[in-house]
């Protein structure tokens, strides 16, 4: 069977002398793994540049049920980045988003709403001329909705401590576990929940607060996503988004 779909390249690794194995999150098929033969040869049918991380592609692929690896018949760029590959801050944020997505996607189920969100996020990151410093934290918060772990924004005078295990605010910490966010960061978390990736530049937050909240959100993911690892690009973000 031949399938035509949009895709987002998440990872590409060298295979043999001239081939690549590529992980692609597709609109119609979910997460797929493709082997691209001869892609690093001079006369290759497809250029290796098409399979950089976060590349947005249109592809036609051979789909055979039961196979773990598939082959691509045709592929072309669906969108050409204008700024992200050349802007160190945008590149770092794009790498962070891609690494997080790699860690949370499980199985091969289609998820069109999540696909559209990611597709739009990458394009926004490329085209925006506003500050991108808050995109990592708003992205993590927005992503929770698609993963079924969205926290409840019930912050108030009688609920000012965020319970990371329960995903909601409560009056005070309990003794069952240490995973709580207290004032003033709990109030900041509540404020952050009102923003999305596309208006995150309107969120007023200092560099130190940004770092602290990013650490909290990654810990939240580790508590709620099985085997969610340390995100290696986290350290890069701290450097390029320090200002």
C-alpha cells in the first residue's frame, strides 16, 4: 500500500556507507521509521538535507502492516526554514522541542491534533520576530494537553501550593511525597498556564525564573511520563536563553 502524508523529521542516524534511518512523525500514520538508501551519494534521489531534525516534509511511502521499518517512494520539503537553521537561539529551541517530542511519542497511533500543533509551532518559531525565550516553557505546558497530563489551574488563596503528583493546586504540602511547587513559583506557574506558544512573548518572566520553571516542568514530565529521561538540550537552552 502507498500512503501520501505530511511528516516531521525527529531523528536521522547514519546507516551503512550511504543510508539513513529516519524517525518521522506523520499526520496519517503517527510515528514511523524509514530507511533511506543511498541518500548520502552524489546522485542520490533524495538529498540528506531533507532529513534534518524538525524538517517539515511531504512524503509518499510504502506501507506494509507488521513491518518496523518502511521505505519512502517520494519526498519533498513541505516548508523551507528561513531563520531557524541560522539563528542559534531558534535552533536551540527547535532542538529542545524535537528532543522532548522524541521522548514522549509512543507507539504508532495517529494523532492529528498533536501533529498540527507541532507543525504550527515549528513554523511559528521560524517566522516570529518576537522573543522566543518563553517558548520552551509554554510548549511543555501546551503539550501536556495532548499527552493527557494537563495540570488543573485551580490556583487561589486557599490553593497556592502546586502538587506535581496530582497536577493541581492545594492549600499546603502533605507528607506523602516532596514534589511540590510553593509560592512565588506556584503563582507564576498558574500565570504561565494562561499562555500558549504563539503569545508567549507577552509573558513577563526573568531569566532566573525561566530556568527554575523549566526545571520544574521537566520534573513534572518525569513524574508523569514513563521513562522520561534527562533532556540533553536543556543545558544548551540555559546558555542561549540566559538573557
